[in-house]
C-alpha cells in the first residue's frame, strides 16, 4: 500500500468536473484507490463516491492505492491533483 496527502487548493474544492476526471483517470488502474478525509473514505474510481466526500479548499485528503500497479496509480493521482486541485 502506498499513500500521500494533498491539500485542496481549488477555491471550489473538488466539484463535479474534476471529480469525474479523477474517477476516469483512476479507472485506468487495477489497484484499489481510495480518498480519505476526516475518517470518511471513498472509492476514487466512482464519481458519486468522490462527490460525497465533499472536499473543500484547504482540507487535506489522503490518497491510498493498493494493488499490482499501486505505484503508477499513486503517481497518476499525485500529478492529477497537483495540476487540477
């Protein structure tokens, strides 16, 4: 298992468009990828699950990946979040 933390910088938090793009990107990987915020967890491959977390600007999320391509999944998530949120 690998993980990293990311502070949401987008003033709108994670809203529908970037959440959908993130879910689409994470579906490329076989690993289980989750987002965690304040004790809540969401499957990063599912748009609705990501939206239910309601991450807002300034909040920290933990991204975890576990599986055969976890390193690639973590790097892709890190790059996506840095560029979009």
